[in-house]
C-alpha cells in the first residue's frame, strides 16, 4: 500500500492545505486545482488525495480510484464549460513524458483547439 502522504510532495501539501492552490473540485478521494503553468485556457490537475507516485506504480491499479479521477475530470469539464466542445485528458508517466511532480495526477486541458499530434 502506498503512503497516504509525503511531506516533501507539493501535491500532498495541497491536499493537506499547507500549500495554497486554486481548487476547482474536491471530494473524499480526489482534489482538482488549476495548473500554475497552464498550457490551455482551462488546465486543471486532478489528483488523488492519497500519495501514489504515478500511474505506473502498483498502487495505481486501484480501478475505483482511477474511475473517481476520470469522473472528477468530467465534472470539472462541465463546470469549466469545456465538456461540450471537447477537452483532453493526459497522464504524463515518467520524466521523458514530462512528469515533473511524482504524485499521480491527470491533466484536463480545454478551451481552445488542441492539435494532434501533441508535443
């Protein structure tokens, strides 16, 4: 089982309320807040409250937790007004993929045309 929190993790500090964030959603399992360096007009990070380093960790096999993250993303997309025209959900896995905070999180991007291929 993963640790429930890591005092050195900025997302754990956001969950604990010791690091400020622009929170847009929260429930018992998930928290969502605006990215500090947005790559689209809407750029929200959806993260479990429990510390898991990434989606490639055995603890991320918790289907209920991953489903809660996706459900939260759908709620945030509706609340942010991007659900109808489209949005993108992205998991960065590891440094080569751009993961810079090693606490599982899902990026929700929207509010403009998102080209393909990404990056």
